[in-house]
């Protein structure tokens, strides 16, 4: 079976739960499954299907996550049905970290668009808090979401081989960033990392095609996967036509975007104003 968006999510989620319980693969198959350790690892990699009873036994009994059983069964059913269409993202074991961020760890390269906002990996704490406040979150929810965003940044930067990540924004996003204390300095700091590349479309370039935010992730063993921003968070798909359409959008906007060095010059010019 070829790994798909749904099977990748299902497998990664099962691996997360197993590791959170401190269980080795051998312990799981000996006590809870009647299969080989290699089959479990193939399930966790998204290249092998899992039955409903096996899934229920793992989620509810081995991993003690009964509250996730229905969501996991929904994903299993999508895998069984061929994973047609988009897969809605779900929170991971951390209630405010999306599974797309777990897929990020497995990717070799990522590129995408954020247009009029600073991408998450380049946001400082104050920017994150303001963004969550403007989206309608309040009180402790803002703090939890912000801490989750900071944790994602730390986990990305701690990876031995983080995916080479390029994001295109507009120069207007930098103007908004300049209103947040320390945000421009944080962009400059993050951009020193060899795997993080930011490119801005200059305002003076005139009208350009505007698209919703998305990220394309490339993998060594999984199919290329598209993360598309939605009102409710985002969706994943591995459909070749959808990924190719995103690639075409990326190619078009890349023609308008400044180089990374020119983008940093835009940042520095605003730091001195």
C-alpha cells in the first residue's frame, strides 16, 4: 500500500501514542497484537492498513486514549476507502499542535505561501498572542496556543535535519510586523538558520495573483503532500493534481518575490525607521 495523507496521519498518531506510553514496538506486538514488529512499524509509517479491532485495542487499551478512539477510527476508514479527497487535520497529543507539524519532522523540504502574515516559524511571542487575540481566542486559550507555537519552533530547530523551508509573503506583512515589538528582530534572527528562508513580494512590483496560504511538503518515502489553510485550521491531501496546482501557484509567485537577501534588507530598513 502506498502511504497517503490519511495513512501517514494515522501511523504518526499511533507512533506518538506508543512513545508517549514509553512502549517499544516489540512490547506492543507481544502484548496487544498478533503480528510482527515489522508490521507495526509499517502501520506507523502509513504503508500498511490496520483493522478496526486492532486499532481499538491499541488506542483504548495499550495507549489508554479512549477519547481518541472515534477520530482514529474515522481516519482508519478513510485509509480503508482509499483516502479520497482532503483529510482534515487533528490536534496531536498536545491539544494545540496540529499533525501537519508532526509530518514536518519527516519532510526533506517544504515551501509555501502566507501572503499577508508572518509565518509561524518566524513569529515572536507577542506576534503570536496578538494574532490569536484577533482570531477571537481569549485568556488562557491565547496562552496555550502561544506556548504550542513556541514549542513547535523549538522542536523544528532541534531537528538534526530540519526540512529546507521557504515561505513567500508580501511586503505588507513586514509593515504589520513592524507594529509588534521585537518582531522584525526575530525575523532577522530566525532567518540566520540555514533551513529557514523568507521571501517577500515587494509592494512596488504591482498587482500579483493572490492565493490562500498553503505548504507543500516533500518526503523521501511518502508522496508529496499539500497542506491547505482553511477557516478551521487546514487540510492535507496527496492528490497529484492538487499538489501540482500548488506547485504552479508557487512558481508564479516566485517570479514576483524578492531574494532572501533582499527580503532581509526590507526587514532591516524597517528596523531603522
